[in-house]
C-alpha cells in the first residue's frame, strides 16, 4: 500500500521563489498564442474561399 501524502506538507517543502514558469514559460505561452492566431486567421481565409451550394437530392428512377 502507498503512504498518503499531505498536500500541506508538500506545499511547505516547495519554495515559491523557485517554482515559477519564468521567462521560458512566458515565451512558450506567447508562441502558442501567436501560432493559434495565425491558424485562426488562415482558417478564416480558407473558409471565405469555399463556395458551396447544396443542390436538392435527385430522385432515383
């Protein structure tokens, strides 16, 4: 069996000054945001190119 771990005890061991995302975390998050913006912009551009008119289904003879 495993020993239960207290979250309060774990939080006391972590130094809040050492556990931060830092500059690298910010840069990764910003890069994901910029990539998402470009993907949405490209998707909207592709949707505007679509010219689709659905025709009624032809009865079988």
